[in-house]
C-alpha cells in the first residue's frame, strides 16, 4: 500500500510552515514541505548521534550531493532559510575533496516538538524503500560489505513493533518522571516512524548502521518487537569498547608494555567482563572518587576513551592510577593522530568488523532465511535461531584476543 503522507516532527515554533505550501525567500518560491522534511531529518540525525552516556555537543555533516538529489538544485535556499531562522548553525565550511559543511542544531528548539504531516509527491516517492536503497545504500564509504548492507536494510522492513504498547510504556516513564524529555522524544519519534513504515537507515564511515531501531529503549526491543511473529533474542558484547581497546593494544602496543602488570591486569578484567566492577570497587571505595554503580564506571570509561585526556580531569586521574600503561597508550594514540576522536573511530571500526563482517556474514551464509537487526554491538534475531547465533557469536568473541 502506497503512502499518501509522511509523518514529521518539527519544533512548535515552525508549525506556521504547515499553513501554506510555499513561501517566498530571497525572491524565489520554496516548498514548506521540503523545509519541514529537512527539519524532521535533522532532528532524527541529532538523536542518532546523541550519546546517552556522554552529554556532549552534537555536530554533523551535510553533503551537498545528497541534498541536491533529494531537494533539487535550490537546496541551498532551504538550508540558508533554516540558518537564518536560527534552527541550526554553520560550524565549519566546505573544503574541496576534504570535508562537507558541518552544522549543529539549536537544541533550544527541540524542547517543544510537535507532529505534522506532509504529502509532497516527490518526497513520498523518495521515502520508498527502493529510492532509499538506491540513494543511501550503495553510495557511501561504509566498511560493511555491500551485500551485507543490502540484506540488513531488507530485514528492517520485516520487523514489527507493538507501537501502542511501546507508546504507553514511554508515556508512563514520562508521566512518572523516570526519563528525560530528550530520551522520551528520541523513542517516540522512532516509534511513530516505525508505525508509519517510515524506515530510516544510515551507514557511517566508521562502520556503524543507524536505524529507527538503534535508538529504541532496550526494554521496548525486548518486549514489543517481533520478527515473523516470533519474539526476539539479543546477544551483545560485554564491555565492548574496553574490549576493542584491548584488541587495538595487542595490535599496536610494544610487547614489553603489553606484558606489563597494569596492562595484563586490564586485559584479564576485560576478558572476564569485570572492568566496570573493578572501577567501581577501586575508585568508589578505596580511592573515594565517588563511583557507586556500573553505569557510572561506564561513563567514566567512555570519557577516558572518547574525550580529551587532560591531566586535571578527575576521570583521567582515576584511570591513570589504576592502569597507567593503558592510559599512556590511549593518550599517545590520540596525540600521534592529532585528534582525540581517532581512538573512538578506530574502536568502532573494530567493533563493526566483528559484528558485520564476521558474525553477521557467517550467520547469513549458514542461515539464509534469518532476519535480524543490530544495535551497534548487539544483534537482535528471532529466538528460534538462539543456539546458532550464540554459537557463532561466541566463536568469534573467543578468537578476538587470541
């Protein structure tokens, strides 16, 4: 059944765009449906990249080639209009053959989000599975094999979500103030888009696949999703980023340092899935740094791995005390590459290779009919495949550090 409209989310202050089909800007007519769609897409992009564990500014690139394909040769008028209205800001400009323009959203506009619908025939056509695959599946620099990407996208359209139950669950969390507004909206936007079969997917250059399902709360995935009328199971990597740091150290750290006391201790804890518990114990009780839970330890670890490693930051001091040689490796890796983000990107690439090019590639070959989806370091699949999936997953997990 063909779509007759697209559900969109926009800040309340931009609802005036729904009252007319065109507005005049810089002497030309521009479509309000296009403006609404760009706003909606950027809000989704914001939530794709917003880390729950680390509250940091979200910046993102916009490629002129893709904008021109979707919105036509006048796409720059739409972008300029949204900048002029204060919806977003240009952070850094385009450099030929090096990078696209980088923007950030005015997060103040995201506090009051409202639903609306658009029915532009061109946008309806460009929201189809066929168009999305043609435009966004093949023409990107993802490290995931293209045949794997294609099958993953096809699988997205076979996932069913009990949207009524999911929405009630999220509303209850909101009403009881057990969830922040941002996290609530992040899930509601995905629920509504899944309900209207408005499937989103993006493969980034660091090997990750972002979809409507990657930003759903874990409870929703575990309780309200089915594939082919079957409940799903989920398998994931325990302490995945510390684990892939271990993989990287084994690849690049000098042997003498690799066998030092602090590195061996770190690797042993990671292999046994106890690194966060160790941080809580040592930092929270012995060193009195105030870590009281596994989640707090995880946040600390993420700040060390993905942030700058200034000597005055509490989390860096804590980590250095416990694992000095590991900390020096982290710090030096970022320094040599002249960018603190390079470590997180490398770890994501290692994670992606494990999930997509090893485990999922194996599963698709051994079980051609299996349908699944990923949430970064986890794989969700019909429970009838539980034994097969876990056997393959554990095989590759065991060989990661060998």
